[in-house]
């Protein structure tokens, strides 16, 4: 029986073949995400993978249903596997925001699901690092979140030569649209056209912009000038003070097609242009109010970074470590009359924090030693009697005899 298309199996290293994903690499990525987020004072949260369909249609409209794993459950409720985490976050914050000091700084690593065409860097499920800051309007919050994104990528060994944060503003484009005499009824379509500048042909873009009352030349001149708005200038100054200016640039080609973004937006790209966007986010000041039916109104911003593109990028740059997961100790049992005391030794060492393995059943000594080598243990330990053990350092080949209470002193 095979797995469903667009879903993944995660195996421990070494991987049996190239068609599966590394559980060790996934754990490595999760650990780095958590480590950096906590350094920035972000707290981890989570929510259910199954939500009412209405939660997602309220945010994105009925057209999103075609991209969802949605169904009617046994309680006759129309539900969906979560395609993103932000609506869940908005629901949770709206329900209990009075219990938390502002600004709220939370992160999550959810598994997300979208029923869509598979392509390079995009599957029907993925894990995502979501970081959100709620309750602050000042651009300093935007700079804080972008700095977190930069450091989350640097944690894997990526540098300013590997990636760049392309910084833009919906406010800047709204001003351009209004000053150009755009019809408010066409604003969303205009944003969608700008969002697809790099995907559509110049001829198609020209045609769409002309229909909306704009020229491609004016749009291109605005992008080429790249003049920062006051909020973008504040963010750039903030990041420069941190020594991070080489990781960001103003790029008005970024607009983020999702309708709920309200201000600063940004995306992380590899500088060689070999992959899809590594991460993306921005301000969504109206979402909590929308999800709560107007009962709670809090400004918010956040970003998401998926594991699929990140793993591809780290592989391409040779930045995934070798996952050996060596054990610390292998307790050999050559005399079965000493199995009981050997099991006590195994348990004591594990309680002390060592990774320990041993032969589950009677096994020839040479096979036990071979197993110890396969596990890449640093030491073997063998009970010599009910009072003494022999400890062997497999790297130096040195052996010592010690009492049971003194084993840890020789393990380093």
C-alpha cells in the first residue's frame, strides 16, 4: 500500500532511497526554529489540525474551498484540515487576549494541508514555522519580526550571500493606486496583477494594467525608484542598527496577493533564484477583528516559513549536517548470569542521561561488538561481577576496571 500523492514519509537516517524525507533533518530544523524563536522571547502555541470551514472562508472567501481538504464530519459539521495557521491564531487570541500582556509574541510549527497541484517546493502537506506579533502598530515590531526571520535562516548557516529579505508596503502601493486615479472597486485586481509581475509576460501585464487605467511604464518606474516609505525607512534603520542591513532591500515587486495584508509585507528569497520564496509575511491588522466578528480589534503581523523549500535550499548549499545519532554506551553481556546486574547498569546510566543500548537476547560477543561499532558508541561497558565493570574507550582502545558507582567518571 502506497502513501497518498503529495504527502511524505519521514525515515531515520540513513535513508533507504531518495523518495523519502529525513526525520532527523526535520527534527534539526524544528530545533533551530524553536531555539531562535525563544531567544526573541516568542512563546510556542498550537491549535487543532481540524477547524470549522467557516474559519478559513471568513478570512479568504469561498474560493479557497477548492484548495482545501474539507468534508462533512459525523456531526454534520463542515470542517477542513488547516491550510494555514493564522486564522487559528486569530481565533485563539480573540478568545483570550485579555489574559496576555501586549505585545503577544507567539510561534508555532504546525503541519498544514492544501489540496493543490504538486510542484517543486510545494506539496499537499508541509510543516511551517509561524511567528506572529500581536498588539503593536509601531514599525519596530515589523523590524523585530524580520530580524527573527533573518536569524532563523542564519541559524542553518545561511548568509547574506545566500538569501535576501525583499521588503515592500501595501500602503505604498495603495498611495500609488489612489494618486493614479484607480477605481477603488479594482484595487484588489490591481494588487493581484502587481503580485504576478514576475510570473506573467510583460504583454499580459501591460494588458491588465491598461484595463485598470495604469501603464506598465509608470509601474516599472515606481518599482525601479524603490523609494522607502517612512515606515520602511524606520524598519531599515532599525535593522541596520542590529548589523542586518545586508539581508534586506526594498523591492516593490513584492505585494503579497492575500487580501488581508494591510501594511508592510516581505518575502525571503535565495539570491540565486533557484527556489520558490523561502518565507513570507507582513501586517494583517484587520484579521483578529474579522475573525472575532468585530469584538476584538488588535493589530498584528507575522510570517510563515515552510520546511519543503528550506530543506531543498539547505541541501543545495551543503548545509544539512550528517545525522549519525551515535549512542554513548553499549553494555555488553557475555555472561548471562550477570544479565540482571547488567540491566541495572543500563537503567542507571540512562537515568544519568546517557544514551545506552545492549543486547536484548543472548548474543555472541563478536556480534555485540559489531553492533556497538554500528551504533558508533564511545564506550562499551561489561559487568565483570556483581561489583566491578570493565569500561572500554573505542576510540583510544584503553580499558579500565571500576566499581558500579564509578562508571560515569570514566565516560567523559
